[in-house]
């Protein structure tokens, strides 16, 4: 296992012949599709497939009537490539294993980066950047966050794929929404196009045609909501990449500022303003300022741009091993 000098890692099932330690109830997850899909995976897959079906079956024939065969073929190819990339990257991210190689005993025993930090849950020496994920039940190298939509962790080993997925998905849903806008605008401004829409969509009767347009409006609403959420996440990660931070470091920095603000309020002073222009200001009077309730840290690109990094240059998640002690539990708390 390449454990630290003077220690004897005990792998589940790998103990002595007579007195084996009881195996943990569940071993580490291999990836996000190790088991039944969760509700978030099912929901986003269903939404994605519905949008895809609507685009090909309902929207594209009408766009073809408006822009002609050549432009339609171009749109078809662009959309299909984007959709294929999105599906491929999503599956890659779901099936990727971002674990610290030491979790599987697959690291180089001579790698000098190992030997200083220890995960008591995985029972192995891990890299300094690794953090244990309770959902994945393993240490993740260069931990960024656990994504519930992938049911998998994003870390150093799959961050590029995750970021590419955000780029493709944002482009795809923007493309789809733009096509819906095109059809709706042409319908409302061009009488000839309107009849073309009715013909291409097979909704010549006024009632059916009205229903078709209403359906497009719903599609546009869903598309705009999707663009907003995926686009915001992409903007957030663009800022993180620009600032050289991980999602976890952003969360730590925001929590630290929250605690600082709570301490100021408790001391009877107004809290400092929250970073960025999108959060509540400091205009909370000390008189009515009970301790702020703990809240989830929200994904906010503006705050990510302005938040002060934590004083420690790196976040350390595991006990540091005391190499001076020859054996056993030479752990220093951090
Ligand atoms: Zn661990
Ligand atoms: Zn995880």
C-alpha cells in the first residue's frame, strides 16, 4: 500500500490470518454509476432526453421550413455534435474515478508525495490535496466537490472533463433556446413564416397551432431556466479557474467570512459587507442582529471573484504523520 515509514496500513480484509478486523459495511464506490442511479441522475437524464426529443421531433422541422435545407443541415450537425459531446462527457464524468490512487493501492510506492498525511477512514497514506468524501466512501485526489447530478466526485483527475461538460451543456441549451426564440419571433412577426410554421408543424388548424406555440413557450421557459443554472455554474467555475481555487476552498473562504460576520454581530458591531455585489450588504443594525443563522454556501460567481482566500495557502484535510515515531498511530491533529 505504500504506507508511511513505520506504519502498517490495515486494508479491509487484509489483516492477519487469525484476528481479522471486521470489514466495513460498504467499500469505496468505484464511480457514480456504482449502484442504482439516484434521483438527480434520473431527473437530469429525463430532462435532457425530453429536450433532445423536442428539438429533433418538434422544433427542427419548423426551423427547416424557415431557413432552408442547407442551413437546417448545418444546425442539425452542430446540435448533434454538441449533444453527443454532452452525453459522452456526462457519462465519462459519471464513470470516472477521481480517487487518490492510494485508495486502490495503485500509487507508486516510491512517490515522495505520500507518507505525510493519513486518512483514518481509508486507512492509507494519501496526498496532501486529497479529501475523504463520505458519499463516495474514499479519498479524492485534488478534491473539488461531490456532484449530486453525477453522483460522483469531481477532483483533479476529472476536473477538465467536468469543466468541458459545463461548456458543452451550456452551449447546447443556449443553442436550443435560440432556435425556439427564432421560431417564435418569426411566427409573431412574419405572416408568411407563420403559415410555414403551421404547415411544418402539422398544426394548420388554429387550435392546434395555438397549442403548438404554447408548447414552444413552455420549451423556451425550460430552456431559459436551464441556460441560467448551467451558465451560472459555468461562470462560477470560470472564476474559480481564473483564481486558482477549488470549490471546497471557496466554501471554506465563505464560511470563514460568515463566522467573522457572526462574531462581529455578537460583539455588537455591524458585520462586514459580504464579498461581491450580489449578496446582502452590511446594513444590518447591531440592535436587531442576532447571530446569523448558518446557511448553505451558495454558488455565486460574483462572490467567487471577490471572496478573500483563506489565510492558509492550502487546505489540509488529514492527520499529519509524525515520522519521528517509529510505529503505529503517529498522527498529529491539524
Ligand atoms: Zn479517505
Ligand atoms: Zn464524492
